[in-house]
């Protein structure tokens, strides 16, 4: 059987159970075997027990297996400033109330509770990995080495508290490579975290679209370096971005296209070779945006996406 996986919010992030259910049912009808639960990946929303059971029941009803969950890190980073969409991650955000990196202890603990909530969701629906952003306030790092060390001290404290909780649930955490964050800051983060925590707890999520924007010398740098920790993927395609636009958040966010693979600059044969080497449970997750002019066209595009996911699955198997 050919396997395939796609994000549960392939069409929109509308905060409505009706829209969530519509997309999940379409994923089942389109023939996907798995999905990544990605709704509520941003913000501070906590799932109640009844909602977790509702997600589990819905997936069982449509016959699609949960593969991974995209956790929120707390807060909302993309926002409008002077009419432009920017990624507010250069300095700490003060308005976040649940933030596992916070220097305010109650806020940090609330952030840990938020991550435990998503681990509970993983455990209930059978997902084996939880994808997590770790936004890096890199301008603060560059201006104050002491604040940088304090940031990582708080991160370590939170992950020390999460480790046994995640292991007991049978869930690995996978840190994702990001946009709007210089590559060298991300690499330092991964090296610090992977040196400190064991592979049975912490690993890597490769976002191919983010890499095609931020790692222009080698789209596959993080994939090559951390393949032994690769527990999740966000496979998407882009046309990359001109180097002179990399400091323009609005342009970067626009170029983070989330197109179906095989439609842009990413070499999927290279990606398949590394995925085949990785300890990742197949299938690899697609993370795409699919919009049609009609519901019928949307569904046709979703079916085509499933066929592309199965094609990639066959490519991976050919390198096993």
C-alpha cells in the first residue's frame, strides 16, 4: 500500500470546528493514509479533554491515521506593523502569556503546560512526534550575550521538565527550521539542544520551503547535518527568494509558498535520499496550501497532492 500524509489545515486556518471537520473529511475522501494535525499551531489555545476525544473520533471515522502534531509555542509572531506583515521574533514578545522560554516563571510554566497539552493530543490520537517552533530573538542575542544565555537557561529548564512527560507518552519532539531567522542562529540552537538531549526525546523537523528561503547556499544543509535526528517533515515547494529581500519579512512570508512538492526549486530526489536514511516513521508529512475556485476544484487539487505524496513515498522506498 502506498502511504501519504498531509496537513489537516491544507485549505485554511479558520478557527471553526465545521471548517476543521470539512478539511479532515476531504483528506479521508481524497485517499490519504495519514495526516499531520496542524490546527491551532499558533497562539495559546488549549485543547479540552472533550476536544481531544473529538479529534480522535473524527480521525477514526474518516479512516486516516494521525502521524504528527504541530504544536504551538505560544503567542502569535506574524503581525501587521505600519500596514505591513512582519515576523516579530527579533526581540522577546512581552504580550505572550504562555511561553516556555520566558524569564517570568508563571509564564514559562504556562508555556510548559501548553506543550504538555499537545503531547496529550499526540498520545490520544496516536501521533509519534510533535513539531515545535523555537523562535529565536536573535537581535537580543547579538546585543546581549547575557540575555542569550538566560534565554537558553529557561529553554533548558522547560525541556528538562518536558522530557519524562514526552517519553512516558511515547512522543518525540521535533524542532523545526524556521523563516525570518538567520541560518547560523538556528544552527547554534539545534547544536545546543541536540548536544544536551538524547535522540529518544528530541529531534528535527525539516521544512523544505523554509530551507529554500533561508539556506540558499545549500537547501539541504540542515537535512544533511541532522538526518540522524529527523523525526518529522514539512514538505513544500517554493521559488526561493532573491537575497536582497531576505530582510523583508513581508516578502519572506509571501515567498513561503507552501506549494505541493515537484512545483518549485527543491530537488525531491535529494530529499528522498535523506528521508530514506532517517529514523522517521513513514510517510513523510506534506505541509501545503490548496485553494480552488470551487469546492470541486479544491478536492481535485487535494487528490493530485495525494498522488504527489505517494510518488514521493515510492522515491523514498527506492533508496531504502
